[in-house]
C-alpha cells in the first residue's frame, strides 16, 4: 500500500514538473516574440515573470538585460545583470561583446558588476 502511495506521489510530481516546464517555455517564447517585434519593455517585463517562476539561466538573463537596455530602462537592466552575476550564469565575454548592451557600458553600476564578474 505504501509503495502505491509513493508511486502516485511520484507520478504527480513528474506531471507537475512537465506543466511547469511548458509554462516556462511559453513565457520564454512570448518574451522572444515581444523582443523580435520591438516591444522591448514588454519583453523585459516578461523576462522578470520568468525569473519569478524559476532561477534564470544565461539565455533568459541576456534577453532581459538586452530588452531593458533597448527600452532605455538601464536600472532594470542592471538589476538583471546583478542577478546574473550573483547566480553565476553570465559570461563576461558575451556581455562585453554584445553590441545591444553598449549603452550600459559607461554606467558606474555596469562597470561595478563587470568588475565583480571578473573577480569570480
């Protein structure tokens, strides 16, 4: 009896994870579509929704930073940069070579986060 209960609980957990993964993929697709359409602010906000539901990885972090940089929301872009540096999911070379982020380069908070990333 205990084995059956454990099996049912395991199945429910697996099914629930599958739903969460589909939701995440839908949210990421929405963010990418908004970005491609030039709605950078909405794309960045969608990325923030993604971050609230799971730990962001490189792709989602970069999309959020790019979105807010292009939407002229540098504070929001830097906040995501900070989150990425803290989580260890950002690559220094990618950040420095990404031409969509050049508007952030002169900012003191950008430079501070880049120095922190170099030290990691």
